[in-house]
């Protein structure tokens, strides 16, 4: 089979105006970025916000292998399949971060016959949204240090500055840094850190804000530091929010592109799901739901990560819950959780290990890991359709094992898909199953049952998520984290939603706990207040918010020829 890059380059793309027309969006409501990418104008968006008509489909996954299980491929393939069976459909996905692009993944625009295009531009810089987030974030960092140097009117405690710096790359050497070395002219000496841009609170604000006014207010509400008197200092207090909003003015507008089969696709926002809340923007969802009958979106990593945060953070903010959950699963992920590759998650098996039949391991993984993911999502009152992302090396016995386990776990419907190899044609059974599940859900009154109430305390929310979704017996808050949590309560933020930052490879905080671990104690190392975004980040175990590069990064195999064409990139 041709590589992703070869398939993408062979595709005949339609003008972006034609793609927009399929959604009823006239060319006058587009801000073109070349022939095949565009942003939507704010004037056009405002007219559509109140005309939502679509059904929202959330694609999630089991705990993945390091290779990923094709969740974005399934999202794009399902969109193409819905269009093939005659439905008016589009998708809303996240923007790639250059950290994973140059790290392990090498690209994040789908693959095979289920891609969004132009994939080279999407994976590299795109329309500049992540650069805008990085600039807005670091502008605030600069203004904080400048405020401290020139009089410190707000009496900021330089040892209690919470706001880090960010860069959209993986660089472990930036996890702890010292600023201001070289004398007084270079500012105050203090310790700081870098996070990856996808973990920035600015990114979270961008995707959760409902309009420009909400964006501006949230930026001002960011708590950046503590004063000498022990009070919270906000971005508004140092007059930083207005300039930050200007840098985000265009980034706030959703991006429109197309799938390999010429279907409209929105791409907007890019928070990671393991260290942030892992979902695309509310404004992109609202526009898509006003233009299409079926909108397919994805939540990052497994359902214990992005999907849980969709239910408790994004849906709580937008007021729109999903009408169907699609649970993506692969034979290889079930082998992993059946311990065919060893005792720990995160291990990268060889090709032979991946392709060797192991029905017993698949059964063990499906009756533990997949079982819990299905039951967790079903608790929210939303139908769960299982999509088995099929590989050529999968055997009938392995696929049957997953199907049987999924049905026994309560899946509404179970389908095999081949959207990577066949595009929309390989997902028509899934598309029909999703349409049927949504019909039943709507007929039942669209029930939605979050596991936590907005008024619950942070501690109560963490306990519910840890025990009811992760399988933990208890939550242990470490001493330093207790002090941080007390301050969050004292400042009036004690009932904010909780965004759990943990490994994506396990339900627990430990990648070594495969399958469906239970009875463990969940350690909370740190709390970070994201007051502008409207949630508190609880960092579990040894989780880092600045990833490192692997031993051989994808960047080592990338290059450019004498005509500027990319080589060795994205498969």
C-alpha cells in the first residue's frame, strides 16, 4: 500500500470554496489560506451559532499502544462513511502539535484512505494557531517578569509565580530552568519551567471560549501568581489580557479543510488529553452542528482521558453532550492489555510481536480493558458503538474475541472497520450502526448522566473519577499538593471541574498497570489552578507536562529536496 504522503499527494483536492458550499457556507464567509484551507469569518459564525441542528458523535478509544490505535483515522473514516450512505456529515478534530509530529507519531492528520488534506500543511504550522497560542502565553510570561522588575505594583511574590513558559516541541531539558542570569539588567533570577504548548492554559481557553467576549474575560481571569499578602494575582491585574486577546484574534476562528473524499472537515485547537483536557474547540462544534446533521469529533487517548474530560469539562461548558460514543479498539491494543508484550504499557513491540496470533491475550485484554471502557462510557447514558479498527494481520479468531467481549460488556453495536485501507467504503456498517444508535438515543430523550455534579468539591470529583472510572480504591494527596489545594479553596475555586493529568497507557497513574487494574491508591503530586479555563489540573504520579523525545525521533527521518518537497515525512 502507498504511504500516507503518497496517497495525500495523489489526491485531487477541491477548492476550499466548493468544500464550504457543501455546508452552506458562502465564499464571503471564508478567510482563505491558499486554495485548500480557510478560516471562517466571525461575522458569518455569529449568524449560525443559534441554528444548531446536528447530532454529535464522540470517538474515543481504549488505552493505546505507543503507535496509537487509529482514533483519528476512525473519526475521518466515519465522516466519509456517513457521507457515503447519504448523510450530511462533517468532522471536528484537533490540530497537530509539532511535539508529537517530530517525536513519535510523525503526523496527526489521519492515514491511509482516511486523511484530512492538505496533510503536509496541516502537520507543519497549518494556519499558525499553535504559534499564536505560544506567543500569547509567552507574552504573559514576559509581562509578568517586566512587572516585577519595574516597580511590582501588584506586589507579586517572585517565588510564587505560577505561570510557566511554553514551546510547541518536545524538550525535556526545559522542564526546569533558571531565568534572569547575567546580572540585574536581565531581570530577576528565579526558577521557572517550560510546558509544551498543548498543555498551556491559553490553549484550553481557546477551545472552551464561546465567543470573543468570553475569550477576553477568560484571559483576564488567569491566575498568574500570588501576592506577598497571599492573594491571587490575575492577568487582568497586570493589564496583559487585552494584548493576549489580540494575538489570539485569528486563532479563535475555526479552520476548514477537506477529507480525502472531499468531505468538509474542521480542525481547531489542540490540547493533549493526558496533560490537558484533550478536545477540539466549542466554537468549531457549534458551527459544524449548525451546518451538518452528523458531526464526528474525537477525544484524545483512551476514554479515561479525553472522553471523561469531554463529559465533565467540555460538555459542562458548552451544554452539548454527545449523542453517541464510538469506542475504537484494535487487536494489538487488546494483546497489549492481555500482556502479550510484557507487563508494562508504553512498550513498542516488534512487527513480529504485533502480527503473531494470540487469541488468549486478546480475550484477556478485551474482557478487562475494553470491558471497563465500554461500561464507563455507558454510565453517562449515551449509547456506545464499538469500532474494531482492522489490520491485515488480524485473524478471524482474534476479531471474533473482541466482538464477543464487546457485546458481553454492553456495547450497543459492534462493527469491524477498514477505513484506513478503503476509506468511507470501509466504514459504512459503522456509519449505519451509529445512525441507528443516535435514533434510539434521541427517541429516549437524549439522557446524559455525568458522574459528578458541578457543585461537588474538587476532592469529591477526584474521588468519583478515580474510583468509578479508573478502578482506584482511594486517592492520596501528597503534602505539597494539600497546601496547593487549600489555597485553591481559600481563593474560592474549590468546586471547579478537575482535569486529571496522568499516563495514557493505563487506567491508573502507572503505565505498568495494564488491563483493568483495581484496588490501588491514586497519588496526586500537584495541583495547578487554571482559573481562566475554568478547571483545576491534578497531576498524578510522575506525569510531566513537557514531553521528551524518544531515542530516535521522527525528526531524524525527515528532510527536504532541492525543490522544497518534503521527504521521509508522515509515513
